C-alpha cells in the first residue's frame, strides 16, 4: 500500500475501522447510557457477524452479496438492533 488512500480503501481495513467504531459506541452506551450493562453476547454480536461475513465472502467471491458494503451494512444494522432492543 503506497498511499494512505489505498490503505483506507482496502476492504479489510474498512471492516476493521467500522467494527472498532461500533464496538466503542456499544461500550459507551453500555457503560454510560443504559441503566444496566449490555450482555457479552450483545457486545460481541457485530464482531461475530463480521467474522461470518468474512468467511462467506471468502468462499463466494463472485456473489453480489460478498461486497464490502454488504458486510458494513450487516455490522451497522446489528449494532442498531442491539441498541434499539436495549433502549
């Protein structure tokens, strides 16, 4: 990777950045916003789904559902679901 632009456009880097941000957001909401902390499986759900998506995308490279934006959408939607169900 020669430039910083190439670095940030790599699919694995994008997944890692979004997953890290989502994990931090869930931890902040768990500690500061909600009356009781989130359970461990709720905190780990986006990371688990990201790992499943990575395996799916690796095995089916030609599928339209193996695009990076689909994985990012899965991570974000799972985090929104966890936040909405615990609000």
